[in-house]
C-alpha cells in the first residue's frame, strides 16, 4: 500500500529558489494525498530562505483539471500565472489569503502557495491523485513541474522586505506582466 505522506525538502526546492544555497528549513512543506475520495492536506513551514518566503514548488495541471483550495490555518499568498510560452507569461496574479479563505485555480493555470505568516500555513485541496503513478504522492501524474523547474520558479519571487511581502522579477523570464494583486 502506498503511504499518502510526502515532504518537499530544501534539496528539492533548490531548483526553484531565488537563492538556492541560502539557509532555511530542511523541509519546506508536508503533503498528505487523499486520492480521489479525500481532500489533500498541505502544511508549509514558516520562515524564509535567503529572504524568500517558504513556498510550494509550483506546477501546472495536465489536461482540463481545475482545483479549489481552502485555507485551514495561517496566512500566505497564492500565486497564479498563465502558461509559459517562449519564456514569458501573459498574466500573473497574487492572492493574499488567510484562515477561512477559498481560492479557485482555473484550468491551464500555474499555481503555488507560500507562507507569509509566523505559524504553519495549512490548506486542503480537491485535486485528484492517481496512486498508480510513478511517484503519486510527491509528484502526482496530473501535475507538470518541469516547466516551472526549467524557469527556476515562477515569474516573480516573493521576499520579505521590511516585514512585508515584496515581489522580485525572476530574471529567467523574457517578459513578465505587472502583478494583479487580489
């Protein structure tokens, strides 16, 4: 039987961090996958890595999959961007969230969450996980992580500056739109 638990370590996250060799937590976030019958739960550590808030790796869904997030505890930001075409994105959105909020992720939208608070950020989501995949808990088959890895992250990194989130353009992108903040 597959264990539904995985963790995303600092070593794996180096691929998408602004400053990959900066100190930070050994584990950035923990995932419990529910398959198709249960919700998924993700728990992010608090803190920063080289000033960048602890975040998820980020991915796009394969196919026409939509997803809904519920913020169970904490505060953070959900980043969403349009597909990467020619090392550019047309749209980039930052949604500030806190306990009780719900966020809909439309199909064909890259997304990640990051923790801006001092406690854990805890979310549930309804993304189905097929446990027959190669690494279904850590790298589910419905998600494309490769396009994000190739760009070393999303179009913007979010760092802590004067105690508040500050957006820094990822230099690997040719064209980056202004941020739509919600």
